[in-house]
């Protein structure tokens, strides 16, 4: 790896709603920085970063891809590590884990679509991980493009403070360039050399007044970031130098007080070079992000790791991938120190050492072997035995555990079975590999029917999984219809005593527990809370974890219909034991039985996943679409206009949404489109609950 100083390293992500042009923008960045010599197009299935067969066919990004490239700005060379993330909500985990390890991000918005549902989701994720970002309004050449509408939507819908540093010159088919408000020059792309060259020109007369107005807006926003600059600005706004303005905007971007806003058309090769300049100018280096904090795996004390090559090695594994030639790859972000190929790391989760036999720099699915990774790097490791997404990898003599990652629960399930006996073993190996790669993909075996149930974030998610099973792993399977992943919970508190006694020849079994079960609040982040209030050793402390284990295993089997139970608090407050007959297994069984017997009397209910839906439609179809959503138990939240279309926002139960895309096409003659993402769980109406229970007692999975 050609090394640049840490202050000139940028670890960035490209994030946006589906179809905003993330992958096209990334392809242009790779072309202009000399990483690739031919631009790949998404619609032709030739994009470098979309290397999976399924991505090429569907023209969407499914898995986040990493690459490294270099760019000269201000006569200095910058290294940019880029992660291109998916826009489809079913693959939101890819965005989540990428943002966890990135320092900055480019949020791309479609000039026509503006702030769309997945734009809001990724924006919230970036807020959660405190990732500074710049906004790029793409597709300025499209009919209906409106830079200022996107500006307003970023303020209103995202609660951000966008500051344009460019104005578009023309729009739709007349979009030819941008006004640079920092230099007060026009940047015009009028040659057809794939946009490599642009010329600096004077600002067109018709834009002079608007440019002065927005330059003033920019200078005010910049001056607010720095007191000395503020004084200088009030004395004479024209005295601010280009360098001072850039430094102030950078300061505001890093503190997330402002979001610099640019525009262009990646597909038409316009506006990408200034975006690269902005990445170098405004987004943080690892030094700007600063130290990372973790805890000591044994003592729990807080530990700081500075951004320094001389600190002990610390990295976070943010993705596991299976490569047909290299085997399992672990993508990691290095926060401190360095690691040489062939050396050992310590994994606090497994409490074991792992040998990293090889290190690779990634360019999509191509690998470049390297000898060492250093602080700030994003690279892949090979040769490990047991590393999972979210694991910390650290120096063997200086253990530290960084905060792991939390992933959303799956909302949709499907029964699958191998077609032939030969496929049985292949299927279990393939599913294990896919689960390792994707933390939102789950597999379980239904105890009653013996079927394998796979669960994921949406219909597309499971479709891609099944496609990969057939293509990559050569497993032929039969599949059932998609099923909703319901949950169960209780609505009232109940106190229960469970006495488990068994006397056979010899030593018996004895456990006695008094437990109060109560519901956790609906907004609780926990699915289960166990409180131990045992005093005076009435139950020896070594048996307490067994009670919790028993309750947890019973929760997986549900209360009334066999769906996993959630949002439950168990308070163990009394009990007794037998000196000879009590053991861990007895208390585990008592915990299980206590849950099953008590929760039946705590007014149990079934929860269903509710999806947030947005439909964009021409106005004449609005009535039919709203009527259809009402029939699907939808709750209409509101409507708004977007260009000459209407946007309908609603919350609808997932159970009612299978096959919705086809129905929507029929209702709107193919002119409306929708986006849907999981929002929350809520209780099912009594009549629906009765149907679910009846179905569960009969044939639970319709294969």
C-alpha cells in the first residue's frame, strides 16, 4: 500500500436510497482517479463494484464492496478508501456495519426523487455512529430535477443544516456545470472526453445575483464555526480567503453542524471531480475522528486507544465473506497500531488467539496481497478459524473489546428443503456460511415439522439467499411460501411458583423458583430482562444462570402459537433448593416450566411486523391505491406532492403486503412505484390473532 500521512487518509462510504446513483458515482470516482480505465455501467451489468451475478442482473447493489484509490487535491496526494453500500432496505445491515467503521460519508440524493425513505434510514444510521457527511445531488440531467427541493427536504425531513457550496448551471438536458461558491467561478463540462476535463469560466450573468446570495449564506455558515472568522466577516466579508472558508466549512462538517451540498450528474460525467475535492477538503481523517474507547475483557475497565502506529494493535471485524478461491475473508478496520501478515491477534469474544496468515487490500472482489496493515487502514484478513461480524481483534498482550454491533431481527420466513439426499449436507454447510456472512439472516429447524426455516429482512433478501444457494453452492431446494415472523409477548404481570420434584431410584431432582413475569415497555431495546433478587442463598448462586437459561429457551418456543416471545422481564425473588437433589439441570427445567405455566395467565398476545410504506403515483391513481391500502389494514399517515406525482405515506402490516408490487402495477397501469421498510412490531387485532393461532395448531408452515 502506497502510504500517505494519516491526515491525508479518508475512509468514506457512499450511501443513499436505491437508484440514487451510488454505484455509478463510485464507478466515475474510480475512473477519474485512474483506478479503472473503463467506466462500468450499472444498467449494462458491468459496474466494477457490483461484482455478484445477482447484482449484475438486477442492477442493484447487494453487498458492500471496498476499494482504495488516490486523488490529488491542493498539490497533495490523498488516499481514499471507499465502501459502496446497498440502497435497498432488505440489505440495510450492509450499510449499518459499514457506517460503524467509516470516518465520513457521501450521501447521494436523486435530484428528482429527493429525500426518499431509505435516505432517511441511512441518515439516521449515520447520526447514530456520528459520521460527518457531505451531500451530492445526483441526476441533475433528469427530467424533473430540482436542486432546491432536495435542499428543503434535507432540512425538513432529515433535520440537517445543508449549506450549498455549488449551484447548478441549468437543469435537466440543459445541465452543463456548476457554480463554485467558494472560488466564485463557473465549472463547465462541454467537451465529450468522458468528463475528464472541465473549464473554469465566469459565472453566467443570469446567475450572478443568485450566486452572490448563496455565497453570503455560505460565508455566514462558515463564519459561525469560528469566532475569529466571524469578526473578520463582520468587518469585511470580502476579506475571507479561500483557505479560511474551506477550513471553517471543514470544522462545521466534522462537528456535524453543517452538511456541504454539491450537485452533478455522475452518469453524464459532470460534477464528480469537485466531489472528490470536497471529500479531501471536508471529510475527516482518522486523526480528526480521534481515539477509540473499549473495555478490558477481564476487568471491564475503560481503555483508550489513540490513533497512533505505536499503540497496541486494535481492529474491528465488520464483515465476513466467503471467496471461492481464498476461503473466508474477514474485513477489518484498524484503529491503532499495525499487524504483519503471519502474526497472531487475540479475539476477546472467544478468548482465543487467531493466526492471520495473509492480509489483502480489496478492490471489489479482487485482492492485492500486502505485508502489513496500519492504523486507519481497511483491509481483509485470511486464515482465521472463528471470527464473527462485530468481533474485536487486538494485540495478544493488550486485550481490549470495542463496542460490538447490534442488528435488526428478521421479519419474514420461508420453509426450504433439499431436493435430494445428496443436497442435505451441502445445504447445511451453505446455510452456515451465509449466516456467518450476514447477521440478519437466520436459520432454525421447526421442532414439530422438522423443516428448515430461513428468516430475513424482506422478500428480496430471501430471494437473493435462495439464488445464491443454487448458484454459488450448487444446492437444489424446494421452497415454501413466505411467512411473517410474528412475535409473542405478555400484557399483564403474573407471579408464579414452580416446584420441580422428581424421585427415581438413587439421586432425585429438585428445584423451587418464585418468579414474577411482567411486560417490558414497547420501546425497550431489550427483548428480555432477567433480575436476580435472591437473598440469603435460598437458591445457590451457581444455579441462578440455569434459571435464566431455562426461561430463554422456553421463550424461543413462544406462549400461544409457537412464535418467539419478546419484551418480557423475569424477576426471580424466592425459591428453595435441596442439598443433595438440586443441580443446574433441575433449575433450568424449573425456569422453562415456570415461563410456560405463568405466561399463559399473563394475557399473552401476538405481535406483527408493521412496515413503513411510501408510494409515488400519478394523481389519477391515488384514490384506488389508498382504497387498496385500507383493505390491507393500512394506516395512511399523509400525502404530499413531488413534482407532478403524489407521495402516499402509510404503515401497513407485512402480512398484507405479499405480492403488493404486482397489484400496484395493475392499479396504476405500471406508473406507480413503492418502497417499504420494517418499522416496528405492534399487537395483531383479535380476529387476526385467532387465525394465526388456529393456523399454528394445524399446519404451521405452508410448504
